[in-house]
């Protein structure tokens, strides 16, 4: 089963924050990042002064597959969460 890596996890690696080592260990060949999270990462890296080449090098080095974020993806994963309650989708 693939891991979905979120914005905060990627930023921890990029900026060498606490938890970066754990994220590095958790990223596998089948790990993915949602396109919306990737946009947040790029925005933050630009805000911190990274240029395009640095951003591409860092993110390409992680080997994450970028997955489009759309309603179908959100609904499928939302309904699968182990919330302990019934989730009925209304779309």
C-alpha cells in the first residue's frame, strides 16, 4: 500500500526540521503526494528563497508520484477513513 506524503512531511525534509529522518525512512517507491500539497510545498520553498532548479532537484530526489486531487479522489479516501462513524457521500 502506498503512503501519501503531506505538505508538512515534505517541508520537514526540505528545511531539515524535526521528524525529517522519519519522513526519509517512510518514503517508499510507491509513495505519492497530492498535487495540491505539492503546490503548497513549492510556494513555501519560493517564499524561503529557493529557485526553480533547487526546487526541482529536491522534489525529484524524493521520487514521489504526483497524484491529481479531485472530488473522486477525495470522496474515495474520505469514505475509507477509519473514523468509527458511518460516512455517507452526498455527491
